[in-house]
C-alpha cells in the first residue's frame, strides 16, 4: 500500500513552506499544511525521518511525531567510536563545543535570531556547571578534530539532541524548540 505515501508527497510538493513564512498560530497547534507534526521545522529543526514513510506509508498520518518530508539519506550520524568520545567529555566540556556548532548552523541557515532564546538557555546551563579542564585534556586533538568534522555535518536539532538532558530546564527547552520550529517554517 503506497497510496497514502503518494498523497502526502503530492501535498507537500504543492506547498513550498520551506520558502514561505507562515503566520504564527495559537500555541499547541501544528501547521495543517505539514504532512506530520514531526515535520515542523524541516529540514534543519524537524524530528528524524519517519521510518514508515521511508518504507511507503505511515498509518499515524499527520499525528506522527516523526518527519514525513524527504530526508537526505546521508544525514550525518555519529559512529559508535565518536559517540564513545562524546561520553568521555564532561557536560561543561561538551556543551561549549555543541553551542559553537549550533550557533554556526543557526547563522548559516538564517535562523540565528529565532534560535537565540534556546541558545541562551543552554548558555545559562553552562554557567552553573562546574568549570572543566579543556577538552584536549580528555581527548586527543586528532579525535577532537574528527568529532568537529562530524558535528559540522549535523543539523541544529541533531546537535541539540547531543546536549545532556537537564531536568530543570527540560520544559523551557521543549517550549523553546517548539517556538523555534514554528518561527522557522
Ligand atoms: Zn525533516
Ligand atoms: Zn510517520
């Protein structure tokens, strides 16, 4: 059964929202022009691609929390070795690295202003963390360069997901992500 898949495809082809600026709607409402809720913010801020849509049809339709828009298969991912290196870094070592990349990505993609609130939350988090030694004291420069290259291929949202979760900020961050996604449509 691929008819559903074809349906959403023709719908998004007619709606070039990546080039349009939609008026912000009421909080909590996801744009009805999107093929799924998880597609909000596509391509830089959306959730990961829905495996069902890639396979043909997603029965969750618009309520699916994954992205139903086409994703580049070569979207960067960290390999096992690189994920291991990230774990060796403390939060105060990792956050500045991620923040640098997120700022660069927001700048490149033209949503630096909209991303400010979210980035400020992470910077605030960084300020209350115990100061840490430079990341070079934990990882060899070669590994750090390798990581840097991998991170520079990741989207803003992928980078954000690598940041350690903080319970106290969880709600504020979720809200900031939602606002950023809406602003970026
Ligand atoms: Zn997407
Ligand atoms: Zn789906």
